[in-house]
C-alpha cells in the first residue's frame, strides 16, 4: 500500500496573498510605531525636554528599533531568529525613569 504524499510546509512560510500580506504588514508597522514612539514621548515630557529633544529621542528609538528588527529578521550566524519580530522600546522601565526624572535625578545631596 502506498502512503499519500504529505507536504510539510511551515505555517510561517504560507503565502496569504497580496491583500492579507498588506493588511498584516500595516498592522505590524502600526504596532511597532506605537510601541516605539510612546516611551520616548512619556519620558521626554516627564523630564521636561523641549519638543526638539523629544523628537531626537523618538528618532533614536525608531533607529535602534529598526536596526534590532532587521538583525532579528535577517539573522546573522548564531544571532537572530529569522522571524518577522518587532524589537522596540520596553515599557517596563517607564515608571522608574519617570520617578527618577521627577525627583530631580536622584543624585541630590
């Protein structure tokens, strides 16, 4: 008896078509952009920075997040998972950073 041929295609290699790929790509960009921009906005405003300095923080966050995303997505030998991940700014330190800047830096005498 002959066994049927079974394709072992990974789910991440499935082609969903142009429309679905465009929709998921837009969702990916909006999620990435919102997550990367929100943290510098919160920290910059709490620190009393000028709009130009906050813009610089946002640009630096976008650059670092884009670079880290490319390194993870493309991968290097022994580095990166080669999946479309978003590497961005973490919200875990926001409360601590806001507390530090609102107390004057914490280094006062």
